[in-house]
C-alpha cells in the first residue's frame, strides 16, 4: 500500500507541476480560456455581474491557478504540510472536474485548456483524467488520515 501511495503522490505532484509550468508559458492564453468560461456563464445568467468582474481580472486568476498548481505540486512531492496540501489539491481538482464536466456535457466550450496547447485533450479525455486524479488524491487523503 505504501508503494501505491508513493507512486500516487509522485504522479499527482508531477502532473500539477507540469500543468502549471505549461500554462506559465502563456498565462494570457489561460486567461483567454478563463474568459471564455466567464462569458458563457454570464450569458447563461449565472451570476452575470460576478462573471463580468472575473472576466476583467482573468489574467490575475490565471496567474493564481498557475502558481497554485506548481506550488502545491512541489509541496506534495517534498511532503510539506501533507494534509493541507492534499486537501487543497482535492479542492482544486474538484473545481477542475466541474469545469471539465461543463465542457463535456454542455459542448459550449471547445476544450478546457488543462495543458495549454502543449497536449490537446478531448473533453472526455480531460474529464477522465480529472476523475483519475480525484481517485489518486482521495487515496492520498486516506493514507494521511489512517
């Protein structure tokens, strides 16, 4: 079990670092993708004023997401604040899973941009990746809490 947990920790940590670094190549590209989500949600009537505000600050949000992915990935690999890091990764992955489910089930957005333009994934591939990530993170939480 310990080997499986360690492999999961390394996989999740490296995936988040890779994802963050790929997005860091073009933070404006990520902000454009985020704006696409905000605009669709505003048009759908989901908190339109808040979505407009998010849209105006999309670059800052993209920098925040990039930073979180890299920092949390490194923290997981080095074992810093294991419980906090893993719970934050869980929250971030739940958020990403919501986004990828929206892309998959509504078809209103072409792709989520998880790995920027580096590794194009179909919506079903991205959603599946997020479900696997959720399972790995839940395994890590189970190991931490037992």
